[in-house]
């Protein structure tokens, strides 16, 4: 159970970085691009221990993935209208939940084989690279569709 979460990981990370880049181009923000990226990174990565605690308590992997996809959809839907920091935080929390879900699914599905976790984690770099090279609304929508279909 490594392939689907790995592909989704690349799409989710691509979606989030492209959306944050497009968001800044559309809305700007007080504090500039660095402030939006910092807000996103705090929500996406520093929240993972807390997201993990919630997921451990809830325990339903299907629900975790669904809520992650919903947060990502809401974040993208808010792009043209909401405050840049609200969008960045929403996307970041969706990404945090996705990382916790994917890491758990891959770890359990592979018998905790670290090679599988490495493959899952490294796919995020592919998504980041794609978004850095070609951040656009079309890329955001394409990744969002891919994530929703994959879920």
C-alpha cells in the first residue's frame, strides 16, 4: 500500500505549494510572501504531532483522508476571496492531516519497512519541484482533481 499514498503525496504537496504561490500573486498579504509561506509551513508541519494525536484518537483512516481532502478543497475554493493567511492555514492543516494519514497507511501496509516510508516521503519533493517550476491556477485545479479522484 505504498503506490497510491505516494502519488497522492506528490499531488498534495504540488497543490499546496502552487496554491500558496498563486495565492500570493492574487492577494498578496501583509508580511509578504515569506509570511504566507511561514504560516503554511507552521500549519502543515508543526501541527503534525497534534494532528497525529487526533488521528490516533479517532482511528478511522478513511475519515482522516476525507477530512484532509475537504480541507484542501476548501483552501483552494477560498483562493480568490479569503485572507491569504486563512487560505495558507487551511491548506497547511489539510496537508498535515494528509501526511499523518499517508505515513500511517504506508507504515502499517509495509510492516513498518523504512524503505516504503522513504518512497512515500520523497514523493513530496517531486510535488514541490513541479509547483516551483510551474505554479498556476491550472496546476492547482489539476492536482486538486487528482487528489479527489485518488481519495
